[in-house]
C-alpha cells in the first residue's frame, strides 16, 4: 500500500503573502495555485477576496472547503487539476492576483502571467538555488536559478524582490511581488504602497 501524499499548506500564511496582499484590489479575485490545505486561500477569503484554489489533491481541497472562514463573502471555487500533466484548467479567466508558494513548474509561467488581469498582482515565493545544501527540495528542476523570478516577471512592475537564505526553517528562497500595470508608461507612475 502506498502512503498518502502529505498535504502541505496547513501552517500559517506566508509572511511574504501577508506583507504584500494589500496590493490586491479590494474585493478582487485571487488564484491560489497548488493551494494545499488552503492557508492562503482561507486567509484571503477572510479579508473579503474571492478565491479560486487549485490543487491536484482532492483531500487537500476538502480541507480548503472545511476550513473556509464563516466571514467570507464568497464561497470557495475549488479546482482539482494536475497542472503538470494536464492542460491549463482555467481557460481565459483573469484574476486580480495570482499566488504561488513553495511550488515551481516552469511550463506554467505563460499561463500564470496570462491569467493576471490589468492591475493584478503576482506573488510568488519558492525554493531557490542553494537549497540542496540545507534540505529538500534539492533537484534543480524545483529550485529557482539566481534572479529567475525577475526574468519570469519581465513586463511587470516589480514592487519587491528577495533572493537569499531564510533561517526558520533553513531554506534558500526567492520571493517576488509584481504588478501588471494598467498604464505601464504613464507620465505619473501608479503608487504601489510599500509595506513598512
């Protein structure tokens, strides 16, 4: 008998996500990719955002629904999909934010960035080169190369970016918060408030 796949996403929301979520349009629609048990989907829903949560694991999606906050103004939109072996499941849908943490599948980037509506926010935090020295994941397929998130987000306005070592737990990570500007070359650039 094969052991069940462990379900991620039961820990508290990422500090990177909570720090930059203020960039998302109030009441906006967020796509949470590889959501696991829904730590971010539930946190965002509790703040009045509409959330579509995607994961390959039906048990994880059941936990998302089970823990949906009572104060949420929208029901969860749950999508079970194998993003690595099946076609993109969301067609031409656009979102006010696209969110990924601890997940990297490079062939998805064109779909993820195309799903970002004008004014939308791209939040991505995952493991980076060097992580093999401290733990898993260790395969290069699952580790960002130096500056790779910046390259992937060309054409977006990068509001924040980090590439380095985090202590608790020990890991190498890259993190980005970037916006698809509505008027990218306006004389007066939009003000994306920084988290103090």
